[in-house]
C-alpha cells in the first residue's frame, strides 16, 4: 500500500462520515451506516482503489453482537419459547418467498434456476456468494443480487416500514415502544445498583470469547458468538451499558466494508441484471411486509416491530439501525439472529434441492 492509497482511503472515510452524519440529521434510519456505505461504494466504482482493513467486518460484527448481549436479561431468555409462532412464520414465509422469487426471476431473465434461487436467498451476503459456485450457480450474479438485496434491506426497508406505520397511525405500536424503553430503563437502573464490568473491558472479553470459539465452531459467525459471550457476562457479573459511540463505530465499519465490496465489474453486471433487480426488490418488500403483518397477528407483536423482524438484511445491521429508530424490543433482535442462523445453514440446501428437481 502506498501513502497515496492510505490518503485516499482516509479522505474517503472522513467524507463518508460527514455524509452519514447528514443522513442522520435527515432522520434516515441507519443514516450513518447508509451514508458511509454509499460513499465507499461510489468511490470504489469510480477508482477501484478503495479498500477496507483486514478485520473491519469482524470488528463491526463483534460490537453489534456485544450490544445485543449486553441488553439481554433473564426475562428475555424466558421469552424465547414464546416466540415460536413468529419464528415459524418468518422462516416458512421466507422459504416460500425465496422459491417464488427464484422461479419468477427465471421467467423474466436468462438466469438459471439455481442462480436465481441463490440470488434470492434472504440473508448471508458474506457466505452465500462464496458457496453458490459449488452448487452450480454464477457467483458474480449472486454477489450483485445479494448486494442489492442487502443495500435495500439496510437503506430503504426500515424507512419504508417506519413511514408506513406512521401513515397507518399505529398508536399501539408507539405505546409498546415506550413500554419497552421504560422496561429497558428499569433494567438498566436495577443493574446499576450492583457491581458491573466496565463496558470496554466486557467488550474485550466478549471479543476474545468470540474469537476462541470461532476457531472451533466455524459455522457460527462472530456476531452470534460475541452476543453469547456478552450475554453470559451480563447475566452473571453484570455489564455497564455500552456507550452509543460504540454503535456508531460499528455502523461506520459495517458501511465501510459493504461499500468496498462493490466493484466496477459488478456495476457492469448490474446493468445486465436491471430487470431481475427490479423484480427482486419489490417482491422482497411486499413479501416481508406481508410476513410482518402475519407475525403481528399471530405473535401479537406491535406492527412496526413485527415488520422489522422480517427485514431481509444483515442481523448486525438491523441491530445497529434499531437504536436510531429508538426501538428497544429485544424480540426483534432474537428473531433476526435466529433468521440469519437458519437462512445461512438451511436455505442453500433447499435451493439446491429445488434446482435439482425443477432446474
């Protein structure tokens, strides 16, 4: 790396943060993350000389997972069995959505069924493109489609959900958010009455725990492992609340990594995939809104929360955005984490089986 390269990345980072802060002031959900992502993606396409340091994604995942773990309480864990209706609804609905979108994409484009199915898997941007080639899919196409799905899931879906619920004037949802916020405040007050680990020290311990376990259990990502590590600390010895600045750092790192993963070659491929993308995004949006409504009915969750639970974006990104929306319902976090685990482990096999029988 040359000094010029470092200066270019540093300048881009400063400008990206300024744009992200502007998005935050414009009340765009996840504005910092979205702004940083767009600036880095634009610079990468224009110059193809932007890079993210090794470990950028991993650090963002660890911080996001630690935020979740630090906020979990014993009461949250007791609620896990009660979320089965929401979990079954989301997973079964996403399976149907994945298969339907895959078949539709083959009708409006020249994509093979296996490529279309992997391109429309609702999660796993970091892993799905890598393994798709082993099943006979086109990895470049899968990468571009997955990237667009993730960008829309981070930058557009949360805003649309919030605007939609404001338009519907779901007063009950707003009351629920206040209640969840009050409960969180009460829990924080109670935890502050007992000795608690310094947040930075706890974050370091959770990071070490995540790294050590990841060397043995390679199927779980660092976010999930950091969540488990921090939750153990929080439920046993207690952890002081993590500062908001930590979440901001994670948002910057996440946007930085995602933005630099988009290259000029993928932009040229995107031009050829314009119709599939224009089909994929609205179908995902409509499907997830329907799933959110079903979860709202079956699980009796507030409508905003249930729709956010079904957003097909990275779990760590959704967690980081929830703070900007002032939504503190831990059920969303639990459902998002479970979604990512099931989607990344089960959906590729389902896609391969469907492609084998109908491709």
